């Protein structure tokens, strides 16, 4: 497997237009590091919430679209930069990206698993143990698969219960049949699956190569089901971007993902 076949694109990168990112992070902040990281396509995908206005003095959609203006102002970036969004998908609510607004973006990543870091949206749900969290995560994944757009769409940090105190138990409790059902649906609905930084974060036990066997198992089912994949460092600043891609490529190699398995939404940009 050649590095440039699977490692050329990072489609999940944030700037200061995401409220959880430092105010000093811009598109240009990542450009000096793309060469060493082997990234020649950079996908900017800031958070997009439904019905939010008056964010730092602007309508939220208008605010997020500043990202495209920032990209257009860079004269010689040295890489191809495409403009997407990370559309929130809180349970019981419509996706952050409406069909009315999807034409503003080159692609969309659906985010179904922001639960424990967005508990204000889940006050009415019983999330008191790993089994209840697992059930909700699986339902949310299905909702993400069923969201239909005319632009290319993927699912970011799939089945990753962000900030959950029982993360290991949640992900290891997903059965083979549940994972098969999830990823067969994703393949059917044309949703790319993200090879995400959770693979090397310490929410689950890591192996001798610094990767999570729990998430390698999950992604292996996506591979068996014939899904497409994309890399997502989920960097909110350059320090999280630097060094990410070697680990993501190592995970892809472990799963047997090759260039033919990779999602290429930039080829669909009109």
C-alpha cells in the first residue's frame, strides 16, 4: 500500500470558526505541516449546529461561511483545500446542515456521537450505564446513515462515545451482528467511515503500536462490509494535526484498507 493512496487527504480539520477551537487557529495554521504529514488535500469541516444565531455577532451559517472566504484568500496554499462542515446530529433533532444550505459546502461529515460533551441536549435521556449509551450510539449511527444529501457525505468519529466514562465497555459491547448491520447500512447509503483519532487516544486500551484494538475491530467490520473510508485527525489546532497521519495510516494498514477503499469527495466538486 503506497502512502499517497490512503494518506493524501485529511477531511476533518477545524479552525477558530469552531467554538471549541482556539481563536488563533486558521486554515493557514495547518499549511506549514501538510508536507511532512503527507497531506495534499485538506478538508476544513467546522461544527455546524441547527438554528443557532448570534454566534460572535453573526448568523451562524454566515459565520461558518467565512471559512470559504478565508480559503479563497490564500494565494498559494501548496495543497488543495476543500470546504465541508461537521453537521451536528443530536438525538431527536434535525441535522445541523439543512438541505437549503448544503450547496454552500463541498461535502458534509455527520456527527452523531456528541453526547457526553453536549449533555445539555440529553437531559431527558437515561444514560446511566454503558448499555444505555451503546443503544443510543447505535441509533445515532443509523440516523446518520439515513440523512440524505446531494453533496458527498460521511460519518465522523463513528461509534465513538466521546467523553463517555464507560467508553471501553460501550465499544466492546457492540456485537458482530450489530456492527455488520451498521456498516452494511452505511455502505448502502453511501456514507464514508472516518478513520479517526480515537484510534490512538486513551479512551480505550492501546496496544504496543499505540492503537486501540477496540476501534480496529469496529473499523474492520466497515472494511468487511465494503464501506469507503476517509482520514480525520479532528485537529482543532496544529499540535493535534502533527503526527496524526502516520498513526492513521498505520491503522489503515492493520485493517487492510488500500487506495481503492478511500473516499474522494473532491472528485465530485462541480
